[in-house]
C-alpha cells in the first residue's frame, strides 16, 4: 500500500480543475458559435427527409432497412446493461483488454464502431427521400 496515493484530495483536485476548464471552454464556445437552428417548425411542411437528432441517426438508419432491426437495438441495449456482470473476476487495476476481459472490450469497441459507422451513413450519405448518395 505504500506505493498508492489516496484519491482524496489528490485525484479530486485534478477532476475539479478539469471540470472548470471544460466548463469554461463550453461557455466560451456557446457564446462565440451560434446555434444551428432552423426555421420554426411547420407541421404542414416536414423537411425531406425528416432526420432525427444526430445521436439517434444510427437507430433511424437501422429502422430504414426494416423495423425488425429494432429488436437488434434492444438486444444491444440489453447487452450493454449486462456488461458489468460479464466479468469473471474483479479487476486488480483498470486497463483496456485485460486478459480474461478481451471479449467484453472487443464487444464494446465493435458496438461503438457500428454506431459511429451508421451515424456517418445516416448523416452524410442520405439525401432526398432517404436515398443513398456519395458523401462529398
């Protein structure tokens, strides 16, 4: 135990400083960069295609191929909820891809890559009537 440092107050000072720097950066960015707001919503004229928010576009992309894919989204959500119970033994230290934990790490990285790829397709490669086109 002699090589360990207590997390309070040393670690929490670092966290507090990081929080203040991030908060200051976000406040400055919110002040300098205007919000990309569109015109007021008109229920008689929906935009074509009506895209959801960027963080939900990957789900919209899956559902565009058929509603059966929603069951996959629910299965992935259940898998992410179950990840803490997939551990075989308590970890001695936090690290990526520990021996015995490589499957869990690979599943998390693969799911992240899938969500990023689907979001990219839905955001940049979908055009009029949700048709595919070149991104740039």
